[in-house]
């Protein structure tokens, strides 16, 4: 089993990759690059799973809740 520190290293790695991808999307918003959206969604999914393992609560009211009004 991995240690808390090893998991946090992965969390920080994915956070940096997500920040880079978001910056790239913002800079090249006029360019059609659908793979970048998949990368962003994948990184968010990975982060959510790791935070769940660490029992760290996610912020309330994410964008999906605001758009669709779902409670999950």
C-alpha cells in the first residue's frame, strides 16, 4: 500500500498537470483541440479519486451542481 506522502506527491503532480492544461486551453481557446478537454477531465477524475482515498472532502457546489442542479 502507498503512503500518504506518496499519494500527495501524485496529487501535486496531477494538480500541476491540470494547471498547465488549463493554461494551455486558455491560451489557445480559438484552436480546436478536443483532446485537451479529455486530458483535463481525466486529470480531474484522477485527482478526485486520490482525494477520496486520502479522505479529503471536495469543495461543495462544483460546476456540475450549478449547471444541472444535481446532488451527488
